[in-house]
C-alpha cells in the first residue's frame, strides 16, 4: 500500500489483495451500519459520516477508479 498526500486529499495505491481486503472491510461495515442504524455513527467523524452516506450508500460493489499498473510487453 502506498499513500500519497496531494494538495487536496490523498491517493491510495493498493495491490489486488489489499483492494480485496478493503472491499471486505467496507462490506462488513455496511452490514454493521444496517444492523446498528444511527448508533453506528455516534463515534464517527463528520467526514466518515459523509463517506458512508455518500459513496458507500450506493449498493454497488467497490471498483477501481483508475488502474495505473504498467502493462508488460508479451513474453516470447
């Protein structure tokens, strides 16, 4: 995992395994939020609340916004 601080926000670069792990954590977090309701947000920051009510409110699986892996030339 590589985290780069930008002028506004961060860029997080993950390998495939790390992305799968993050997807599972978000999935379990969404399930906990559904079970606990508003109690889930009692200890959350305002930014975390916005993320859960915005991006993670969608019932779609997480996907890669930009894939910057370098493609390798075909092997001979």
